[in-house]
C-alpha cells in the first residue's frame, strides 16, 4: 500500500504527462469497445436475418447434396427411412427448438406472358415457422393467415417486380421430375417476399404436398432438414452431437449417409462475418500498440527526469526490487485509470447510439436498426488487455531505474 500511495503521488506530480497518457489509453479503449459493439451488432443482425428467415442454424442433407446444391438435384433427396433416422436423432437433442423438412427444386415460373426460373421450397407451414420464425416478417403488405396454403405460393420480390406479378394473380409452375418427365400446375400468389442478399433472393415457397404433386413424387422424400436451436451459442455442441449420431450412419455401400452443416458452410455471408472478426482483431492489436507506446514513453521520460530522485532513494537504502515495483505500479495505475474512464465513456456513447436508433441498409434490405450492446466479456477483455499492456510497457523503464548506480545518479544534473 505504501508503494501504491507513492506511485499515485508521483503520477499526480506530473499531471500534464499523466493526463495525456491516460487520454491516449482511454481513446484506445473507447475505439475498441465502440467498434466491437457496433460491428458485433451488425454481424449478429445479419446472422439473425439469414438464420431466422432462411437457413436455420444447422441443416441436414444426404451425403453429397451440398457439393451439387446449385443444381438442386432430386436424385440426392433423403428417402423416408433416412428421414425417420434423422427425426429420431433430432428428437433426442433438447437444445433443438424446432426443425423443418424441405423439398427444394428448380422450376419455370410463368405469368402466361413471360417466363423465368425460380428456386422453390416445399415446406410444412407450421414446421417452417418453428425453424425460421422471421420468415413471415419478410412478406410484404398484408400477411396471409397461413405461411403457405395448398394451391398458393409465396414468390420473391425480385421475380414479382420483374414479371409485374401481384398478390392474387394466377401463375404456372413447370418442373422436371427425376425421370425427366415434365409437369405443370397452376398456383395463386398469396404473398411477396422481401428480398435477401445472396442466393435466397430467388427462393419461393409452396406447400410440401403441392411440391410433391408437382414433381410426381410418390414417397415422402425431402431435400433437407433446417434446424433452429434454443440458443445460437449451442451450435457447436449440437453439431458435434449430430455428427456422433447421424454422421456415423452408413448407406448400403458402406459410405456416410448424412452430412450436417452449420449456416456458415451454406451462406456466403460467413466470409463477411469472418472479415468483421478479422477487423476486430486488428483493432485489438492497435489498442495494445497504443497502450504500449504511450506508457513506455511516459515511463522512460519519468526515469530520465527522476534520475537524482532514484539515486537518492537508492542511497537511502531502498532496494532495487522496491524501485522496480514503484515504476511498475505507476504503469499499472495508468492502465487502470485509462481502462475505467474508457469503459465509462464507451457505455455513455453506446447508450446514446441505442437511443438514436440509427438505421442502415444492407443489400436489398433497408430500415435495419443498429442496436450496439456492451457485453461484459468485451469490457473485461479490453480492461485486462489495457492493464496488462501498461504493466508490460513499464517493465523496461522500471528495470533500468532499479539498476541505476546511486553515486552516478546523484551526480546527474
């Protein structure tokens, strides 16, 4: 405690230098926490848009399906026996909130005047909402009572605008079955889906029974199972459980029957998420550099300016270890002060951003509200890394001060 009091008095003696150093450390802490909170908010919002309205957190497919997913191959569908095995495994995992079977395929979409291609998802309405609860929120205008009803279809905004199709219009879907035969059916447009960035921008939805009838499928086969978890943080644990159960099952040829993927493996946005994490790492490195340089500069100057003082302490019998502790404690106090002030300012700024409700656009989506959050783990990380960097930066000057010869130090002018 005596060393702590002396270190505090020493810092107070050089108020201007202490203030400037503390401000530099505070600036680094504020920059780091603001970037982490805002970029984290953006990242979580985009992940939520993708997982909660389109992909789910995890997906199960027949082995080999994902590698050829662009062509939506009907030959890679899961047969009823495989679906039963998957259902048994999913029901045994309490962390799963809901899951939805899907039949995905490509078709030709016609408004009787023009034709374009469309990606279709045959779904069971209630199950799909369990897996993707934000999907109904993407429906523009008045929402239908059910997500999709037999004989009706949800079409993407991109196709609706391109072909000038509106709710209530009749359209025709033409699809090719697995054996090469072609079938067409009339549908009524029940809703238009707001566009998403990426491959989901051309996805339409119809009832699973209609999809099987259009494809002339006699068995209850599906293309994939979308899974929603009670908490996104449980993704790795649930993925590991599914790998240990479904991942070990083999087909008649002795090869793996299933493949399980997280949303990162299925969406190109995972690359953007990785870039955000990389930028966050650079900000952390910059913070450490700012603290190291500023604190080391202050401590080196303190040693040069206080050579005679250090010599006097040594001549009075102060041990080199005590002098070492004194300068390290000064660096520690600088780090603690900068961290506390930085956290306080960051909390105030983030609170202001939350009250301002800043909106932004991402891809085809607009009106997204930025909601930065200051997580306790981020506060602790920033504070600890600043304090540790301040102590490390004090080591060399402190060591130099403790090794000064008392006689030579007292001669210093």
